[in-house]
C-alpha cells in the first residue's frame, strides 16, 4: 500500500486494496492511526468507511508482547486525554528477542504502533490492540450488522500462551510464565510429542457500544468508557472458537455506521480459555459486511454451516445460561414453529449449553442448535463440507496437504 493510501486511511478515507485476496475490495492496515488499545470508543473518526456488502481485509496485532511506550491513567469519557508517563518497557523487537524470536520475525506495524501511538487519546489500558472503527454505510441504530468471516490468516509463524495468577484457576500456576509456540502448516507445535490442529479466529469482534451502556467493571463505568476485556451486547471479547472461517457473526447496531472493531487474534483456543489466553498470534482477517435493517437483536449471535449459536452474557453464570437458552428457545418458536413445550423438549435433547468465555469478568455461555435435525434448512453462504469433513472444519483434524487441501478454502 502506498504512503498516500495510508494517509488517506488515517484521515478516515476509503482505499481499495491491492491484489484480489478472497475477493477483498478494501484493506485496513494496523497502524498508529487505525488502532485503539483497551477500549471501544463511540463515534471515533472512521479508520475506513465502506458500502454495505463490502469485503474488507483487516490486519490485526496480538497484544501479547506488544508493550506500551507510555503508562497512562485514563481520563473520563472516550476521548479525554489520559495522564501518561514513560513505561520503560522494551519495544517489540527487544521483547521478542528475549523470548527467542528473531528481529525479522517481528511485524513492522508492531514497532510503528509502539513508538507512534497517541497513548493519551487512543489507550485506556495496555491490553487488546483493536483495529478500527470500520463504518458501514447504511447501518443505523436498531439494525443488525452481519460479519461474514471469509478467511483468517496468521501474519507470523509464532505466538504465545501465558499462564500465571489469572484465568479459571488463578492460584494453580503462582508465577507468570510465557510459552512460545510456533506453527507448522496447519498445526501448533506445542512440544515434540504434541501438535494441536489450528482453528484460527478473532477473540474480539465488536461494534461501538450504545451511549448509555456502562461497563460491568465499576472503575470503567465511573470513568464512562467501555473497556475491551468484558464482552457485552456489542460483542467484544467473546473468545468463542466457533467464530472462525465460514461463520456469520450478528451484532446489534448501536451507533451510526455500526463502527466495527476487531483484535485479540488467536490461532487455536479451547472454549473457556482456561489460562486467560489462547495461542495469541497476529492475524489478517477477511470479512464481508451485510446490514440487516431493523434486526431487533439485543446481543450477539452467530451461525455456522452446522449450527445456530446463541450467546448469554452476564457477570452471573446462571444468568448467562438462562439468557442463552431463552434466545435459543425463542428462535425455535419463531423460526421453526415449535410450541414452548416442544422448544424446551428439543433443547433438552439436542441443544448444547457450553461455556465460551469464563476469564474476562463477564461469562459467555452458548446455546448451540444443530442444523442437521431439521429437514427444511435455509441456504447458508459458506459450505466447507465440500472440501473438508466436519472434524477438519472445526480444527480437530488437520487438512491433508498431500491431497491439495488448504485450511482456508
């Protein structure tokens, strides 16, 4: 991309992408002018504006090892300046070198953001690096933004999982540790004896929150900003490993243009994210945006070629379970014509209630409704079973390279 193109993006312009990657028409790089850290600003200037129906390739950076040049105490509201001072933390090249990663393996945008980010106005905490916002023309409050995940590609051949006094069992590993994991083809090389098939996805996909939405974290609510750690009605840090290639994510729109953000890229993760992190590794994600007018959603949901997925999000686990199940039951009644009793009976026989997210203040529970039990099914835009069996699509088995398959088909 040319310097002029990046400058246009920084000013909120729209720039066609180079090449023809998966039909991509637009490209949004991760730069100091197109990312925010640790929060979802409302009505920020667009990093990119695209028409409804556009396909966009977005570069994202993992926050693992992506230190901040400045340590900041956030101000009130989305755009008030923070009080910042030098952190003394090493830049990405120096930090990764200490972990055994060569300088030429570190992404240039990681270093550019470290040194040039406007920390006072684009950072609330030194956590998730969020690329956006992407404004989608025609999206208005009350609509639904469908995000079709066409492709997820690793931008590096290495990533991290961290363990320590965090996660589901915060006392199990008392000292912070970091494990460097390299990927080879379609698997993560965990050890000489363990290889884990990849199932790449974005931990965070979100729209800008509503004006009256308050963070469930009291310190953030007092300062009137929405941090990126707890998921909520806008989506956010859902950390659901179903949300990879071939998935549609449906998000309620609260602000003009929807204002889409993505980050927290993963190569593979068990649902629940037990240690508090997955295989954290920078991705490029290609998505198609589709606006559904007057969608009527109150929170995120998803559809894969095999399942309808409903999400219950709450600080209370039992409430999250109830919310997910209630949405699934309402869908079975409205879309499949079942009575309340039959909907509950079907759910008890066929719907899985699973924990997706259990380590980021709010809990995400999913109700997964299998499509295969319905004789009449509506068409879905993605058909991965034409090139892979279901175990391969879910990342349980790698695709056989000898037969010419590619996991991103």
